């Protein structure tokens, strides 16, 4: 999980260290959620593709696609953006994807402050990512609490699985939460940072104080703040604010998580069935001083989430030959699970390995809606064919994905094969 108030800056050339790519530690990451605040909301003229109109989203897709990450969902409210990526082979197990946003700026009329969320079922467990930008300034702590409570109250999702944010099995809450350091003067704060006695500042951090006093925060956890405050820097440097305002450094940029309390839905004998037990451990919580384009430093956290998978088979299984060397080999058979809700607008896309998002296909065919032959175990079988014109001209490695219009997500993928 990454949070970064980018201060309307243009993206840097390289974000690999921020995403912990090539480090060995997260080459095995399965999902990445990136929350940005204060993204310049001017439309980028250079983009041909109307799907993504900001350079930050383009940059993250470009950087992550060679590592087999695909954009699962994104939501934007003015300068507040949330992007959720996953490895392509997990896509069929990410279902019920929904987004929401709540404006709190100017009494709810202006989207510069508020919260955006992406929620989804991950192998049968409901997970919600919530990126917030809360009001600034030391004296606004109470307003931050009220705005957070408003966001939790306003955001509602369809379906029974989890209608509110706190109904999810796991919530990641992050963003520029704007909490400040109380009652210590700027000289002492800077001295504590320079002397690396950060623990002296923790007890005066407004969010730490609030965790024990605000009911709305009960159950939210956060790792230790073993990195210096991430705000406010002179842009282009690692020096704290030297302007006339001399703002006191603060940990404005935070990443917290909350596991749904086990009391909800206890099984017989007061014990939860072991299938639903989910545990989270934080492997890393750090800031990235190497980025100087903004007056905030980005913050990243790596989590290991352990649970029993409740979904072992994709909703659609696709069968394809190991390679297509002649046009007549471009045949695709697929089998749908019994409970799968298909639509006549479903399609099967041919993707180059390293595709960026579900609409980033080379070509597609409609998934036929006639009943085809019935095959094994009374599950629906069908077959489609790519025409010669639809096939790529050069050689390469490709993947097929079945796109479900009902769930706006990919319900089945193949292993890579040669064309």
C-alpha cells in the first residue's frame, strides 16, 4: 500500500524504489494499492486513450505491467485517486469490485477533500481500500474525526456481503490524514528528528492520541512510525519547511488497517469457523526520502495477509493450445461454473503478456450466448474462434481473458501461450 500527496507535481521519472520492485522483497507481492492526493486535475492533452486522463495513473500502469500487474480498479475524485493492481493470474478470484467516493471539502460540494474507495472480494474475503485526504492544520483534529466518520457513514456498496466500509473482513485506510504533532514547539520537534528520538513525538501525535479516545477509530492498527515526519519539505530537497510559515513537521501521511472483529458472525459454540480466520502482519512501514517533487514524502507499507481461500476454481475456465502457429488453431473453449451469471455482452480478449488493464486487449471476440453443448458435470461449455484479421501480425506471448460484463472484471485467464 502506498500513499503520496504529490502536491500537483508532475510524476518523477522512476518509481521503482517506491513500489519496492526489483528488491526481492515484493517481487512476490500479489496486490498493490496506490492512494494519491493533490493530483493536478488538468486533463492531459497528450493522451489518446480517454480511459485515463492523468499522467500518474499512466506512469504506474507502465511501471507495473512488466511485472505482470494489471489495473483492477481505479476511482478518482478531483485530485484524490486510488489505483488497485493485482497479478494477472489472480484476476479471476477478484470479484464484486465496486468503488465509491465522498466529498467533504466545502461542506461536501468540493472534491479536494474526502475519501475514495475500492472494495472487492479477494478469494472470497471482502477487502476495502480507502484513500482519504482530510482537512489540514493543527487545530482541525476534531474536523478530521467528523469527516472520517462522515466518509464511513456515507459510503455504501451493493449486495449483502459488506454494505459499509467497516463491514469488510479487512480495511486498509490510508492517505494524507493531516494529523499533526500537538503542544511541542518546532525547535524540539526538529531536535527530536535530528537526534532520532522519534518516540518522544509519538505520544503527541494527534492520530495516536485519537486512537485511544475516538470510538470511530477502535480496532484500527498501525505499525511504529520509525521514519521521520513526512511533511512539510521544501520542494526539491530533504529540508523541512524554511518558508516564512515554518510549518512544524508532522506525520500527515499514514497507512492503517482494521480486521473485522470476530464477534460478528460467531459459529456454533462461540467459535468462528476456521475458514474465515484472516490475519495480517506488517512487514515494512517506511517513507521514501529519495522523492523530492512534492512537499510530502511518499509512505509505503507491505503486508502479509493470511487466510484460507474460499475460491479454488475460476468462474470461467478457458482451454487453449500451447501455441497458435496457423489461423485455424485460434480456437478457444471455455467452461462456465454453475453459478456464473453471464451476459450477452461478455467477451474474450487476446492480451499481450504485460497488459495494463482489462480493456488493454489486442483483439476480442464476443463470448457466444447460445447454449453450446453441455459438457462435464452439467457445466456450460462453449467455443469461439478468432478470425485471421483479429490475430496479431508478429510473434509473441499472449494471454486470453474472459471479461464478465455483469461484474466488470475478468472471470477467467489462461497461462501465457505463443502466437
